[in-house]
């Protein structure tokens, strides 16, 4: 029977960092992929000295449901095959959208737990995988840009931050951005967790959901959700107990979510009463230029300085 692995206080197991010549597999667990963007993103990865393998179903589209990149079984098979392949050193998702919820329970978690850990990269809909990998495999992951995402292809700093996280994680242990501001002052330590707000909220009640985010520095961001919808999502986290004991919150981007001041008011109203430090707009998620945020590592959130400092580099030294 599948047993979920709780996060120890020191953080989750960190995969090894990458070296030139390593192989990275591209998978599409969510929505359909633009072939030109897939090619452009793969070329960037190759320019870093990586060998790139593209899953056989990455360019598929579901025969009936056009919002999915192929059938559930094929999307799950691509991801699982990449994870179990000993020649693959990291797995990056091509894009988000929607679809991960449908494949999480199709993966053979016992088989995936039996192989050495490797880096998993993605954001948005991939939040479901980050939670599942944390709870079922006990592995730290990277909430970062996807290989066919516009930010990765078009924004040099976005790609460079991911590259340094993968190859030289000691160089990117302090995360901040020009937009970072104090929402609720203070500082706190915890294990990083979270992701896209509406995806994290949809996980509540599923086998992959942790009882709460107690002891974590919770990162949250979203796209195209009106302020009242964001209110509803955060309220659901509060009512479900998901935020009981959370140490601090780092908020990312809110592109297409209405006037920033309205979103800020919602977050202050809902999170302020928790009495924990909260940083506004740390610079990750659905924004033109985005940071890569490791999940499952110990960190210090300093809301007064608008920084998230990783107390352990995202990836472990190569043995």
C-alpha cells in the first residue's frame, strides 16, 4: 500500500544538481504544447550542455478533450517512464494549463519511490505534482519555468535563474525581486511548500493533500482569478485547516487577477489575522520574468526585507 512520506524538519530529500552532459526529459502532463515553443525551449536547454529527450506523447492532443495534451494514460506514462529511466537526470514539464489532477493517481508511486531522486521542474498546474512528490516520495522539487513557457523562452533572467538553480544552486539562495514588499512584517523559518493557489486549494481532500501546511513557508500565486475568487480560495484553505500552523507566506504574481491593490487588500484581510509574516509579490509564478523557487527545503522568510533565503541549496552535491 502506498504510504505518504511526511516532511522532516530538516526538509525533504534533495535531488542531485546537474552537470553538463546530463539528460533532461521533457514531459507534458497538462495542456497541449506549441511545437515551436517546444523546439525553442529545448534549444535553450541544449545550450546549457544538456541532452534533451522529449516524451513520445508531448505533442499529442486528447482525441475528445482539446484542453489536454493527450490521454491521461499517455501523459502519465511519459512522466513515469522519464522518472524511472536511469539515463534521465531531471524532468521538466513543457507547460501547465490543466490535466495533472487527472493523472496523479495513475502513477506507480511505489516504483517511482524505488529509484534515485531527480529534479522535477514546473509551475502552475504542476503544483499537484509538487505536492504529490513531497507527500508520496519525500523529494524536494523546483517551482520554476517550464520549457515551452513564454517566460522561459523570451526572458533571459528567467532562464538564467533556473540554469543557476540546476547547476550552481549555492549562487541563488536569496530570492527577492524589485516588486517584493512587506504585507505583514516579521520573519519566520520553515520548509518551503505550495504553488498555484487554485491548484493547491483543489488538492484539499485528495490522497496527495497534506493535513495542513503547518511549519512551512507557503508560497502562493495565481493567474486570471478575480479578487473575489481569490478570497474564496484562501478562505477555503483557512476553513479546511490547511493554514493551521503555517509559519509564513510568500506571495508571487497575480497576473490577470484585477487591480493589484484589490488583490493586496484580499490577501491582507485573509492572511493578516494569522499573525505571521507575509511578503507581497516576491516575483515568481505567472509573470513575464520569474524566479525558480525550491519546494521542500528549509528557508527564512524576512517580510521586512522582502527576501526568502534558502538555508540549504535547492539541489544536493553530486556524489
